[in-house]
C-alpha cells in the first residue's frame, strides 16, 4: 500500500520519537547538572550564602564601629577646643575626672547597671 505524500511512514514516526526522547533526556541531564552546580555554589563554604551573610554582618559592624569612633573623635575635638579657648575648662575636666567638688557644688553620678535592673 502506498503512503500518501503527506503521511510519514511508521518507521519515520519511530525515528522521530526516539530522537525527541534522546534530546529530552539530554536536556534533562544538562538541566539537572546546572541546578546541582548552582545549588553547590549557593551553599558552598567559600562562595555561598554563609560568606555573603558574614560579609554583610561584618560590614554593618564596621559601620557601627566607625560611627562610634567618629562620635568619640568629635567629642575629643570639642574637649580639645574647649581646653584651648576656655581658661576654666582644664580645671573643670580635672575635677570631673577625679570626682572633686568646689565648695557649694553638688555631684550627680549616673545610676550603675545593677541599681537600674534591681528597681
């Protein structure tokens, strides 16, 4: 029996379906390999999420430390300038550091950590 010009033979259908399955298997293997590679890279110890989060946390800590240092430098600059310009500043800072008072002054100390937690 003749096959019409538009109908492929059953042998051609079989070859086409086997070729399609081979291609599908190849793509599935390559895709799975790529996913495994990406997951390995994502969770690896040297290039994964852990080091990324560690570096982000370290950066935040460094920014906080820098801010504290900047605040301290600004305070020291202010105190240095006061020492240069105010003749009584040296005496005031020395008395403050040594907890000494002039006659008639009242010393106010901050609460210690233990006192504020007990109340």
